[in-house]
C-alpha cells in the first residue's frame, strides 16, 4: 500500500538486501538524485548503523532516528546494559563483560545458575543467541 501512495519510487537494487537495502552508497545516490532532505531508515537494515547516519549527515541529509551515540551504544550489548543499569532501568541478571575462555564461561554460568542465554555483545541480529542448560551446552 505504501508504494501505491508514494509520489516517486527509485530502484535501489535487486532483492538480496546486501545488494539493495544495505547499500549506503546507492541510497545516498538516490537521495541526491531525488533531492531528498531526510531519510527514515525504517527498522533493521541501516536504522542501526551509525556509519549510515554519519554518511547522510556529511552530505546534508537528515537521518530520522536516534542520534549517533545512541545507535553506537545500543549496538553494543555490554555498553547498552551498562547505560540501562546506570539509568536505574531493570535489566535481566547476568554477566556484564567479555568472557575470556571456556573455563570462565562455565564459572559464570554456574554463578548465574542454569539455564543461561549466551549471546555475542555486538552484531549477529540475534542469530548467535543460544540457551545452555548445563556446562556441556555452555561450551
């Protein structure tokens, strides 16, 4: 429906997102060609990319979304949890830091108590999350 309501449409690439929605250079070219003054990045894709926000800003185009600092902080799960705790926001109990190896993973998991969720601190889009119910699964 939104396409039917649009006054103009510009092709940004073929269906694979790596060839379209994630192409900052192509989106910038479309902004320049169309005279766009602002970009609302939607959800996902480049909406969480501080580099995209800086690229637009450097080219005089407004990014409709959170400021760069917020994007960077929320992209790093350790930093975002620190900020939430500092703001007195309730957070899920757990380890707040980088884990150095297998022994530390098992120790921390036992300190927290199983089950635990293990996740990369940045990136991955949730694909790296997994649940461990015991020491063997934690590794």
